[in-house]
């Protein structure tokens, strides 16, 4: 399976409520979903296809409410970073 097809399949699995093309147009959300819910194999596939810089960029621009505290801390520590507070949704 080529990388594009694999990413579309992962997008359909981890962001099941919208078409894969829409998901892949929002890579920060997609990657945060995979970093939170993904199997080790799926995370490896995303890292191969998109690279670690894409995951770091997703952490820097993580949408509020997507990552749980455990995943947030894990991925920051994985990349040798000190975990900042989780992004929060602004209250009106």
C-alpha cells in the first residue's frame, strides 16, 4: 500500500465522522487523533509517511480537546520536551 492510501485509511479509522480528504486537510487534528488513539503500528506508519517534524508541529498546534493528558505528556517527553499545559477551549 502506498503512503497516500495508507494515510487515507488511517484518516478514515481515526477521524471516522468525516471523509478522509477533509481529515487530511487538517493534519494537526489528524495527527493528534493518531497520537492519542493510535496503535504502535499506526503511529509508525504516520511517522514514516509524514515525518517526526509533522508530529512536533501537531503538538505545537494541537486543537483543544483532542489529546488526553497521558498522550500529551508522553509525546512531549518522547521528543525531549517539557510538557506545557494542555490546550484549552476558550469559554465565552
